[in-house]
């Protein structure tokens, strides 16, 4: 047997001799497991008693945890029928309300047409024609003509590369519909509708969660923005910033975006708006600064007294 020399750290001149593997094997021939068993046999009865007591305690803890899991699982399963029943009831109520809304909307359209016929019969030809033109311009009358249809649709659902779950489609945002509608107005559109919902000066396009609402009525993909206007409207819209943005978004996210010319389009009339009008003050009081306000009787700069006048604007 030989001893391999090894230098000590920090002292190159000092040398230490460590035994090689064979020396260590003959010096400690007993397996470490036998040594541990011998050490356990040498332990006193107190250590053995602790080990024996620890096993039942662990068993009791496991039993209690399993019981709690079983109770929680049973409670969850017991609540499933009530949740499903409540969800089914809500779905049925929503469908019933939607059907009632559609029925009332159809009835309102019929009454509107009847009012229009009675009005035309009561007015002269020129007055009725002027009123119809005003209704068409404000969105309160049905219109027909040539125009364009801008179609937007959500992208197909993607798979996550790591988990394989649906990553969710790239959705059309309410702001996208706003940009398209405003670009059509700027291009000369005379009437615009989103999925059959006619837009007016008081219309709103906004989001509620993942839904898009047009005048508080939900619209779903695919979205069709229909516009009636002059023949140059298509070229002006194609050159607009909104169209360039939507084409770029379609290339990068997979959304569907297209524009096409359509002849003989028909856009329905919008519902009657609920306007709020300004009213004069009940008890007018003079303004300290001497300037006239709505309902004030203070004299103006010329010394004349202003009279209140209701405002016809509103929203």
C-alpha cells in the first residue's frame, strides 16, 4: 500500500499523507447501514416509545385531513344542481326578455309607419317630403341607396405553445367599430348602421365586459358596418387612417377586415331618441356679474333685458 502525498492549503512546504481507497476499505469494512441499526438498538426505551406514539398521531392527522377533504367535496357536489338550476333560469329569463324586446321593437316600427302615413295625409306634399328628408338625415327614417359594407370578424382561437390550451382569439374592439364608423362619416356617408343598428348623432358604441353594445344593444362577430353615400365614399375610406390601421391589425393579429361595394342597400330607422331639454329657472335671480344666463332677467350689455328661451339640443 502506498500513501499519496497532498499539499496542505496555505502551506506548500507542508505535506500530508491521505490513505487511498483500499486502505479505507480495510479500515472500515462494516456497511453504514449496520452501524445505524446498532445505534438504534443502543437507544433507550424512551426513544422507542416516542416513535410508537408518533405513528398513531400521524395516522389520526391523515384521517382528519381526509375527512375534511371529503366534506368539502361533498358540499361542492351538492351545490352543483342549484347552480345549474340558477344558471338555466337566468338564461331562460334573458331569452324571454330578448324575445319581448324584439316583439316591442317590431310593434314600434309598425306604429311609426302608421304615424308616417297619417302625417303624410295631413301635410302637403312639399312639407311631407321635407320632413322625410330630415328624418333620413337624422337617422329616424328608413333609407335606401348604394354604398359600402365594411366587415370585421374575430380571429380564430389559438393554442398556447406551452400548455396547449386556448389562448383566446384576437377580438374586434369597440374602438375599432368607432374608428370605422367615424371614417365612413368623414368619407361622406349619409347613413351608417352596425349590424342593422342605425347610428344617429346620439348613438354610442361601447363595451361591457367582452360584449360590444351599440345604443345599449349587444352586437356579435362578425360585425358589418353598412354605409350609404356617394360613389367616392369607397376610395376616401380606403385612403383613411382608420382603414390603414385595420389592415395592419388584420395582418398582425389574424382579424378579418374587408370592404366591398354593395348596390341597393336598405338601412332601418333608429328608435326615437330620448332627449333632455334645458328649462328656464322657476325663480330667476339677477346675476352678480351682470351677464345674462338661462332664465336670468339681468340686463345685457345694451341695457335690454334677456328673456329665457328653451334649448332644443340635448343628448
